[in-house]
């Protein structure tokens, strides 16, 4: 049976999200941008991040994109399909693409290409977690919360077969 082992506490997440909001405010050096979350994994991070950005005087518009992924498996195969696209017109705008994790980075690369193909002038990327050792494509996020090892994690929006998204901390799934 799999058990949950906490690896990033609620408090560390809270502090790091505040820091990232500072890095974004400094790094993007602009107030008018569109935040685009990749559903569903980004929702918890994005909700906390947008309020942290507000505390720094930023209030970006928000949109979402859905890209098919692993299904119920824990392995990424190839780039997914865009299931649901943007509702905002991003032509001529700067976008901050937000996701829970960069693993193979196939999803984020595809999302960024899509946003640029819709006419965005620039697409910054922000991930909470980064498993840099697992890349299948070259990809370096502009902003990231934590580098983690090659372990499957859940919580704070991340799921395993639709479970555990609601955990307020990040945990890895371990066999007992
Ligand atoms: P990619 O392999 O970078 O394209 O990641 C695609 C998606 O797989 C991410 O947005 C996550 O939703 C999911 N994913 C990747 N690694 C994990 C993990 O360790 N736990 C839960 N979901 C993951």
C-alpha cells in the first residue's frame, strides 16, 4: 500500500510563494500581463500566487488552458492535445504561464508554443516544482519554486489518478 511522506510543508510553500511573487514583480517588470494556468494541477498554486501578486500591487487577468496528459498513469508519453484553449485574446500581450510541475516539460513547451502562436509577444513560465532531470525537451522555467528529485509527488494541486490534490502540503507517494 502507498503512504504519503510530506516533503514540502504548508509553511515552506507559503513562504516560497511570497518570494516567487517578488521575483515575478521584479523579473517581469510590468503590471499588465495575463496569467494562464494549466489545468488542473496549477489551480492551488495559481490561486495563492495571484493573491501574493496582489499584495505586491499586481492584479493580472487570469485564464486557463487544458492539455491532455498522463491519464491515470504516472508516466508522460508524448505531448498532449490542447483540450480547451484560452478565453482571452492574448495577441500583443505578455503572458505568465503557470503550472504545478515541469517534469518532461512536454506540456509546458506545448502550452508556451500555443500561447505564442496566438500572438502573445512573450510567454514567461512559472512552475512550483521542477524535476529538471526528467526533461524530454529543452526547457528552463523563468520562475520556479522548488527543484525536486525524480519522485512522484502529490498535494497542493498535484494528483495521482485524481486523488490528493487537496492536501495543503507536497508529499511523495511511497510503498509501505
Ligand atoms: P510534463 O511531463 O512536464 O509534461 O508534465 C505534465 C503534467 O504531468 C504536469 O503538469 C503534472 O500535472 C503531471 N505530473 C508530472 N509529474 C508529476 C508528479 O510527480 N505528480 C503529479 N503529477 C505530475
